[in-house]
C-alpha cells in the first residue's frame, strides 16, 4: 500500500512536470519520466496516455486509458481524461 501511495504522489508531481516541460527544452525529459521505475502501474499508463495525446497519438492514448479504466474503473481523474479524449461511452462499460 505504501508503494501505491508513493506512486500516486509521484504521478501528481509528474502531472505538474507534464504541464511545465511541454513544448520546450524539457520535452525530452518527459520520456525519461514515463520510463522511470518509481512511477508504476496505472499511473504510468495515465502519464503516458496524456503524453501521447499531446503528441497527436490518439489511438495509443485511448489504448493506455482503456487499461487504466480496466484496473481502476471509478478513478475520477482517469474518467475525466477518458471523457476528454472521447472515450465516454467506453469508460461506462
């Protein structure tokens, strides 16, 4: 449980980095963050899904979100992003 809590906290921090490092010198660091072992489970997929969406990789983003929703179907942040990328109907099933 402690590991999951740490991963969730890191996911929140990485969310901030996703905002601050986009479209600039730090863009390459986002790929390093996405591959870091400290970010685990669906939080990794959520980060990658958002990164893919920003980069125009809609299909990959939706695929990753489907996995997130399968593991945690009621997670508000997952549902909100899934809705944002046009997965509302899929997230309800």
